[in-house]
């Protein structure tokens, strides 16, 4: 269904805040697969050590429910809690070989970096077209991502220069900002752009992320449904859901 009646114009909005993975680039698939590789190896070791059945990480359920949209360490904590597994927190400087919350997060992060360096990144054409349209209208653009690889991905995709502000997992950690579904990272991006939440749009594809947009009282929360999650995204706070951002680009 056409969504051309949804127009992001300067009279209504000053800025649009985009998530990265699954919104600007198809890197959500990279992240989900890297989470599975990391967790399956860990869970296999745990099963052998405890003599319990091996229950693998499920992308359809575990990724979407516990990990998607969250920082790497929050994602580790959330999933381990779902399996009643307790690990030491560790520190962000933990090597990827250590079985701590931070160690597992760093292990997954290394896998993502290796994959991006090996395969490259091609952005979604519809998303890039919308960003370029917004910039022609003098509407600010920002990327708000839980990923620690945000700048690397944007640079690899050739679209880094299209954004005025980046608030990623590393910046959130430095500023001690709680991750999504808390709205703190979106609110920080709006502040950096000198705009109020009700004058900003949030564009997201993850449940935790649309919840963050709604909690921050942003002027418009747009959900992207690439996998049949329309009703789920709406029920968690999306004002409107599109299959691709090309639907919002003027002809």
C-alpha cells in the first residue's frame, strides 16, 4: 500500500533519527548470524560442561526477543538471563576468549568486524534516497545505533557523510546512556541536533527500538517491516509501518 501521504517536511520536523542495521544497511542479518555463531559455540561448551542438552540460539525467537536493537553487552545479559545462565560481568577490555558478559560481547563484535571487512556493505537504495531527499529539504539526519561498528559500517557503505550526528554503542557506553528500549540515545541525538523530540522522527525496525521512540515522545515513529512484523511493530509503538523507505520518497 502506498504511504505517500506520510511526508516528512521542514514545517513539521527538524530531524530524522535512523537506526543502522536493517534500516540503512542489511547488516541486521550479519549481526543475527554472528550472534548465533558466538552463542552456539558458548552454549555447546556449557552443555558439555553441565551434561545438559544443547539448545542452540534461535534467530527467529532469541535474536528478536532478547538481542535485536540492544547494545552487545545488554544483548548478552538479556539472552543469558533467558537461559538462566550467570556469568561474571567482566570489563569492556576483556579479550574475546574470556567467558564473561563483556568477553562474549567482544567475541560477537570481532565476528561482525571480520564479516564486514570480508564482504563489504551495500546500503538499502530506498533508505539512501530518503536521506538525500531530507538533506535537500535541510532536515537534519542522524544515526542512532546500539552497534559499536556504526562508523565502520557507514564508511564501508559509502554513506557516512550523509549524517550530521552519530550516537552509537561506543558513545552510549562513554556517556553511560542506557540502551534501547530506553530513549536516552535518541534523546541525546536530538539534543546534539538542537531539536526537541516532538520535532524529530525515529526510523526503526526492531521492537526495542520502536519502544524507545515511543517512550521518548518523538513526533513520529516509523517502523520498517522487512520480515512480516507489521503488527508487532505497531503494537510496540510505531505510528506507521513501511516495507521500504523508498515508499516515503517523493516521485
